[in-house]
């Protein structure tokens, strides 16, 4: 059976209609995904989300202050238990002193740290050097680090060390 010109035209029109509907559904799905993505971004940019992140960082800071020896043997807190504001702005999360008497700037990040944490830590180290005349080293503690953060730390790896943190729960019978 050979197709008639009318049948071929109807088939072409049917396929064209199917392609248009498929494209329309894909566009609608893309719009839904875009709206959902925007909503998620707005949620994470809310004041409450920022406050939750700050709260988590404070909890991490308190836990580390209470267990500073787990980070490094001979390390002790040297900031009176409070964050210190540097001359160029910003607050050092923890200032410690190591077993050799060298100042150690400890910067904490909840979640994954990006390359800007390297500059931030160098800034705090520079502020401390200006105030004391002594060289300091830095420890950056985060759950994880982006590839950009790791790459940025390579040239300064002799003075800034990246460390991943995790949690280890203990349970005692009451």
C-alpha cells in the first residue's frame, strides 16, 4: 500500500503536533524546576537559615574549645574564651598557642569551605602579626573543602592547614 499525499500530510502534521506538545511539556517542567530552585535558594538565604548556620558554628566552636587537645597535642586556648576582632575587621574564631609557643588562628566553617576561607585566615594571621610582631599559623576546620579551597591552600600549606572534622558520639549508661 503506498501512502497518499493527503495521508503523508496528516502524518507530518500529527508528528509536528506531538513534537510541539513534547517541547511544551519540557518547557513547563523546566519552569517548575526553576521555580523550585529559586524557592530553595530563597529559603537558604533567609535570616533563619543564616542564624542556624551561625548557631551551628558557635556549637562547633564551644565543642572544640572544650576539647582543644583533640585537635593537636599541646594546643591550648589563648583568647580568654572569646572571639577576637582584628584591626582590619572580622573575628578570629579561636586563638590558640601550640606546644612550641606559636600562635595558631583556628577558623571554623560549618559545611563545605570554599577558597575564600584561605584569604580570611591569612587576614587574621596578618592582623595578629601586626599586633604582636610574631608569625602565626592557621588551622581551618570544616566538614569538607571544595577543590578550589584545596588548590588555594597549596601555596600556603606551610602556614595554613586544612582539617576535616567529624563527630564521634559516646554513650554512657545512666
